[in-house]
C-alpha cells in the first residue's frame, strides 16, 4: 500500500536508519565525552585565537563554579545576551553543567523586548559584553526588571594578543565602561576559580536545558522549553545523516548561536564531531 508513511520510508536516502535510537544524554555528559575524545584539538577559532576542547571545557567548569559560588544551581534560569564570541560557548556549557537552564536572547533586542523575556522566563543572571551595542541595554534591564546580576565579558580579552592591543587602542569608543556595582561582575572574575563545583544529577528527558524564544512571526515570541535529551539527540541526528562523517569539519559560524538552528549545527553538533567553529 502506497501510504504516505510507506512512500516516505521508501524515499529515505540518508546513511543512518530513519528509526535510529539515541540513548538519553545530558548536555554535560555530551560535552564531557566530546572533550575526552578531542582533548587539545581546536574547538574555536576566534579571529585567529584558538581555544581547544580542553581549554573551553576548563572555562565551562569555571563558569559553573563561579555561578555556584554566587548561589545559583539546578533549575535557575541564566540568560545569554551575546553574539558569537568564546564567552558564549563557555557560559553555555557551564550553565548546563551546573544543571541550570540557558535562556537565549537576541543581541538585537531593545531594552523593552529583553526585559519582557527576562520576566517571562524568570532569568536571574545575564551574561553580556562591554560592547556599547549591548551593555547599556543590559544595564537598563537590570534597573527595570527582576534581573539580579550581570556578568560582563570583554571582546579584547578574547582576541589574540596583537589584535587585543589594537582593539583597545582603536575601538575604545565602542566599549561601555562596566559600572562599579556589586550586582555587576566581570567575566574574568567569575571564572577566577579552580573549576570545582557540586556536580548535579541531571534527568536528560525531563530537565530543561534551554529556553529558546520563537521568532514571533504570528504574535509575541514564546519560550520553547527544550530538555537536555532534545538537544543532545538533535546534534546526534544531524551527525547521523552526514554522508561523510569521517571528513574533517570546519564550521564557519555566521549563524548566531542564540538561534536554535545554530545551537545545533554551529555549536552542539561540531562539539560531537571535534570540529572547529
């Protein structure tokens, strides 16, 4: 019988079976396994500065430890108001390793849009940069919402030495000074620890890893709640349909990682294959 299901099965041409099973996995275990395989291989190339799997893993552990020291833990909503920078990767996996929930926010949001989604998601702490396109918006939301803290990174601090110097010399007008406020912490200070934190027990199929807001094309954006297994299985699904999985991967990260497509294809899937983003 040529039912739609039968036609679909007959037309399926990917290398892995259409009904492949993906055992439940937390994103913490998923990332740890990738690091164990890849070690000192490069994970990120950010304008010429390379970050290895091991170095990024250490940064994620330090983010988790820093957040734990501030009193955050499993179930807390932690926001990322960031473009594609190394801080994003370390913060993303650090939040997940702590058992907290990542909330993605577009760096293009106005203060009103960001404040609405901070309140809607229950976000308590927000990662951002000192860039003048971001920090003033985050500061306004800190004053007008239930947001408790900001963690502020520096683009210059993530660059190769020569480019960092040039950035500080010629791009100073694009940077907003971080206020002297106990609610506002430098990213470098957050990760100034040994990376030790209380490792939580994560239930991959029920614990929420990510709140991803929809595009809002048919109304107000809504926060889709994605579990650890949703994310880890999706990365493995994409990897399973790769016709040449043994070929070296190089992913040009143009798609913004705060978007769900890039979350899988630019961030999670490359980690699973030891690619460079």
